[in-house]
């Protein structure tokens, strides 16, 4: 275990872990380790949880907001804390998570919480870890965790942890996110999809402009998920009918997003869902 160096002055810190959408998602091949090689573009969305860290005499983890199922030690925030604690002697802390981003939505909320935990510990306890080192730790927690360390548009490959910069700018566009009361198992979603090489390179499609995305930018999970859950397909169709420039399921679902040129209120069209909208 490495000691913490420097003039340590722990302070309370609050951060706001955001979620992401996937702009295209190709399932390329199955790996020997049981995972799949993918290609996707992670794009940050300013819908956030709230995470607080307070140095303390004894570790604790609490949460409010959306209920979090399972044992606390299995929560990704706690796993992130334990991961760094294994290598650094930075003392104990109270972690409190106010959960707003729905789970099982394909939005990466849990992964973002984990990445933010790493970042908070690094700042509060002055571990002086570089962004690249934080990404290495994050990749041990989940396939998309590393993206949230920098939280800017990235092409993700491998399991999603191999990141490359891409200039995709949706600033000024308006996003609508709809999460129906449907749970899509990530394992089942992968089991239902047939890996294949895409017809067109993802980076090429993204650089061609949003006007051409509707017919070129694909999420490979949609075919099988829409067949099993036609309600999710209906949400995508409704967003296009309302004038979306581009609409897609995010990740393996069940949330669907639409990108619009201008602000629009569609909440009344999606009763019984979790609905979020805002500027990108």
C-alpha cells in the first residue's frame, strides 16, 4: 500500500456525475474472455446524480433518491473506493449518493458514479493521480467507466474501455430522453445480437453530419430489443414523428433519445416513463 504524500488537507466535496448516450453502437465480435468487442461513440449528457464525499473516522455509504438494489458493498461507488484504498492509505470517508439517473437505462449512470468516486478521492485526499491512471482504475470497474473520467465525446472500442478522441459537437441541440418502465438485461441483449462488421466506419458516419445519421448511424442492439419490446421501438418512432434530427436507443436500452434542433416538450406523449430534456 502506498502512503499519501503531500500536505493533505481533506475537505468535503460534492460532484455531479452525468450520464451518456451512445451515438451508434456496433457489436463486432465475441472475445475469448466472454465479453464482446464493440465500437461506439460515448457522448456526455448533463443529466446528473449528486455525489458527496466527507473524510471520516469510519467508512460509510448511504443513498437517497431512486432506490438502489443490492448489497452496498456491490455498489460501484463502494467498489471504486475499495479499489483505490487497496493501493493508497488515504483514510476513511462517508460517501453519499443521491440517485437521479435511472438504472438499467443504457445511460451509464452507475459507471459515472464510480468514475466520480475515483475523481473525488483523488482530489480530496490529494493522491495526484493523472487522468490516464484514473482511467486504468476506472476500466477495472466497468467497460464504460473510463469514459467518464474526462467526460467528453470519445470513440470507445475493445469492451468500451479503449478510448479515442473525436470531434462531435452537438452544442445548441436539444435532447429528449425517455426511459420506459421496462428492464432490458444487458446479458440478454448481448445474447440476442449477432456480431458483425458494420457497413460503414463509425467515425466516417459521425463526421458526415447529423442530417445523414438517421439512415447510417445504427445501434446493433435495436433489432433484437425492439422485437422483444415493441414499446421501445414505438418511443423512437414517436420522437422522429415529433421532428427529431436523430433518434436511437442508448446502449442496450431501455432508454431512447431524440436530438432536436430546438427546444420541445413531449412529456405528455410519454406517460408512465421517466422523462428528461435539456440542451446539450
